[in-house]
C-alpha cells in the first residue's frame, strides 16, 4: 500500500484481458485515478477501436503479455468464457504469484478464480452495475454506480479502494449471494429494455410516430414510484381488478402482436400476486381477473 495514503492501492500497472465495453471503460477510469494501464488484449476491430479511443497509446498485445506486464489484471470477458480462460491461464503457467486478478462478472464470485488463486494470484470479483456503451460517457456514469464486490478478507480494503477510485460504491456480496444478485439485475434491466421496446413497437403498430415521447413521462414516473414505494406504486387495470379491461388487452394483443401475449400474461399474473399479497388488490375482484389470465396460455382469449 502507498505509505502516503493507506486508504488506496499504490499506483498499479493495469492490464485488461478482453478490452470490450466494460474493460476499456474501467481501465480508463483507473488511468484517470492515477494508475498506469500498460497492456490490453483485443481481437475484434470494434475492441481495437475502443482501446484506441479510451486508452490511447496503450499497447495491444497477446494475453500472456498482459499477464506478464500487469500487477492488476482485469478479466472482462463474457461470463461463460471466464472459467475456461482462468483454467487455461493457470494450466499454461501464465499466472504470476502476487498479481491481482479481478473479473467483472455478476454471476461469478471467487470460486471461478480458484485455479489462478492456487497459482498465487490474488482474486477479486468486481461487478459494475451499469449498462456499458463502451464510450467516454460511461466514465461519467460510473460516478455513484454500485459494484457487486466479493473479495477475501485480506483484500477487502484493496477491492473497496479500487471501486471508489473508479467512482463506484461497493456492495459486499458473499459467493452464495452472487447468482441471485445477477438474476435480480438482469431481470430488472435487461427485461426492462425488452418491455419498453415491446411497448414502443405496439404504439408504432397503431401509427404513433414518436412512442418515446409518449412512454417517457409514464415510464419515468413508474420507475421513480416503484423505486421509492415498491408495490404501493402499482396502478392500472390489474391492481384495480378490472378483468374486462385486461380481457380487452389480451384480445387486442392476440390480433396485433401474439408474440407479446405470453409475456403480458406472465407479468399480469405476477402483478396480481404481488398486489394481492400487499393488499392493493381486492380479493373479491381478483377472482375474475385471475380467471381471465388463466385462460390464455394456449392462446384462447375469452371474449
């Protein structure tokens, strides 16, 4: 640790394996914090262009050279590729004792780094909760972003300092908590994007030329309300128990966008269950509503 400031790691030589959207931005954030990005690996044309933009002058080298030069190595590859990458590096002897090896996977914790740890690496799991575009805009968006962090006790201070230096806020997770952590984030963010895009498509299908201007205020208020108040912010026909309105929705969707129908039904059922549990849906009105929803899995919408 730097003797002049024990709350942050000493200046580190940083390398990135898989300099995609996440790796390029995090490396640039570390460079801005005073660390030295010494080498990155990149295969695709897009990755090389991203490295040139965010990490100008940093050599693009093969993976073993990144490991040889860096004291902190960011493994920013897809979740499913991470186990084979770590196992391969450990098998070929590329891991140097004492190197900080950090991955950015939400799903994985420290177990995936076990082969590298046995070879002497110091493991960190640092998952930034941000949909990365891979541009300089992300550097500003990192400020206040949560990072799901799992680290051995002796490395907790180092992990926390690195996250704070990148502008983030650490959220400490155990190994066992990470799959649910990642599922919650994917369910919220990825499915939100699908939901919004699907709603916009429905509006375009009836001739609305600017669906974003229609949806923006509504969805912004809904998101704000749900984050502030949870189920108490629920509005609409399901929470009111308006079975006739929901039936009309199902008929309309079956005719215009049948591929959306199963998702609408699934979300309406979950909404009804949560509204009932929270006391927001009158049980007397719920029966007819649930009957309408129960009749639709096969595509037979009651009229």
